[in-house]
């Protein structure tokens, strides 16, 4: 119970309601605690938020006297505020406008809405990374995230930070829209430019709608996905960009070495990840591209899943049969062999992430991500269990990455197990006692043919052909065309015990 309470507090108190901490007048903490203590078996419960709403734990709206839908948030009153403002902005695309409006009308809290973000309100736009289906930038949004309505000034109160940026950046040609010297406040964001998205239509927006649906479901279980906060459009490429909050700790992959030196963190991180994954699976969806670069850290403990379906809709080829996308080390053997993606394939990726939590480095970082690795994964080769790994943890990890998808645990089972472990292994909350990242180990050197952004995996047919051949021959020769690994020989003896359904 204690941990559910803590998990709940993260979403509702730590992330969403900094203000609630400052001023508790409007927050019914007694009801909150009672509800949490009386909720019974919450392990299985996806209506926590609804229960809390019905118990009025978020206080009463000062305008309409009805229960708030979140701290300082009255869904009914705020949706009217949004509606009154519909005429004052437009994306110049009817689908995008309608999408944003629809969300604004039903938002129960500040993380369930999107805003149209005019590109000219963004500053210091800087290239960050090239993904398989999108280009990622970081930027500063001058206006900042909506917090609540200021009834005195009749405007939205917004969350902005005092900017700690030197203005010499303005001379850097790699930065678009440099910050002006009088601009001192803003909100750090990440922009994901979706390739070929200039002709945005309803079909295209479906995937974002999906993310928001998952957000609702995840919120109901007391957690959160990485929140989307708006949409903007690059005036040069005309590509649409999704605007997301830039989380202070970056991705889990960025934080791997921190995890390595604070071993109990992983139980807490994985509890949150499994909770979010369970919500996604409950909607009968699969993430489909689950890896440590898609897990974003708010701090040592709070971690959120991102990139849910966002990157894949853009490339319509994705929907063609037999085309597989992902990062090879996280991909389940059956997916590598061209079978469709399932919940069990997400669980396989979860197992690889579990391993990464113990090693501090991405799986298979020292080998090329090619046909040979795929073949080895299908043979049952997995990352080597790190010395000192808790045996129960190692067993669970092995179940997650079992070659047989049927033998892998469900997200619900994972959540239950991590809930128990998180209680047994508390986090080191005192910042002073946390071990720092050793400076000389911050960069993990990866093999030059290791890829950690999603890409098309094109060798399923060859992989299947090889497995068919294994049955006929004692020795096979693989010609890997895309590299220097010609004539790699794999003895059938090693493969003999590998039984894979065709
Ligand atoms: Zn109200």
C-alpha cells in the first residue's frame, strides 16, 4: 500500500502540482490519504484517478463550486476558457485545429491537453538527433506550459523557468531563432519533426490520439507517460513538430551510469515502467519500439515511456507487410523473423532494459547490429548476466527474454513483482549519499555498426531462409553484404538445439 501511495504521489503531487505543495488550502489531503488507504487491491486497479475524483480530493472549484478534476483545475470551467479562445489561434490546418480543440475541451489536468505553439515563440532551436522517422530538436518556448487560470488577471498562469543561457548562442549559426537579450524566461522543450508530415490529416493524427488515450489510461493507474504539450510547424519544411517537455535527466540511456552506481533505483524505475506498459497493453496496444532511448527520466526515480506510436505513423511503409522497424538488441527473435509485433515482444524489450539496468551499458554495444546478431538472438544468445545480479531478478529477466513468447510474463505480473521489490529495496533519497557518475566512464564506446536509433531491419527473409537451411545442412555460410563480415561461419552444432516455430 505504501508504495502505491508513493507512486501515486509522484504523478499527482511531484509532477503535476508543485503549487499544491506551496498552498494546501485547496487540497483535501485527508480524503486523499483515506482513499489511498481504503482502495484495497490497487495492483489491479485502473480507476484510481476516477475514485479520487469522486472523493473530491482535488478540492472545490472557486468559480462553480463543483469538485476540481485536478489540483487547481476545473475541467468544466477551463474547457469554457479554452473554447472562448478558439478564435485567437489557428494552425491553418483544420485537422490539427480540431484535434487540439477536442483535447482542450476534455482535459482533466494540464497534461491532457495540447496547445498550438507558434514557431516564432520558440528560441534557440538546436538539432539534437536524427531518429528513424523524425528529427529531434531542443528549444526554448517563451510562453511556457499552462498551469492554471489566473482569475485576477484573466489569463492563463504559465510555468516558465529563469533561463540560464548565455546570449552568445545567438552568434552560433547552428541555432535557429536565437534568444534575444531581453528574453529571460522560458520553458525547455523537445521538438520532434515528423518527416513528410506537411500534409497532416486525420489519419496521421490518429497515432497522437492514441498516445493521449494511453495517457488517460496511465493517469488512471496513478502514473504518467512522457507528456506531449503542443504542436508547431517548421516554416521551412512545413513539417509538423510535436512539442514535448524536455526532462531534466534526459533518457534512461543517458542515465545508465547513474543507474549502475545506485542499484536500488532500478526496482523503482521498473515498477513505473511496467505500470505504464500495463496501461498500454490494457488498451490492447503495443509500444512496438521499446528501448532505453524512449524512456525519459524526470529524476532518479520517476521515469516515463515516450514515443508511443509517434514515430512510426509517418513512414507509411511501416504498414506494409514484412517491414520491421526497431533497434535490433531490443527486438524479440520472433519479430526479427518477421512475425507481427505482440505484447510479448514488448516484454522481451523490457527484459533487455532490465539487463541494461544492471550493466549500465546498452546490450550488444560491442558487436555489429546485423544479420549475424539476429541469428544469434534467434539461437537464444542473450546478454551475459552481470556478476552480482540478484538471482531472482536474473530469473525474471530470463523469463522476459525467453525465446518462446508464451513463456514471458505479462506487464501486470511484472508490475506486481516490482511493487514487492520496490518495498524491499528502498531508494537512496539523500542526494549526498548517492554515488556520482565517474567522469571517465560517462561515454560508452559502441561498435561502429551498432545502431541505437530505430531503423528498418531488412533481413527477416534471409534469417528465415537460413533457419530453413539449417534443417538441411550441417554447415552454412552467411554472406553479410552490408559490412566486413563476409563468410562468417556458424556451425550447425550450435544451432541444433534451437527450436523455432516457422
Ligand atoms: Zn469550475
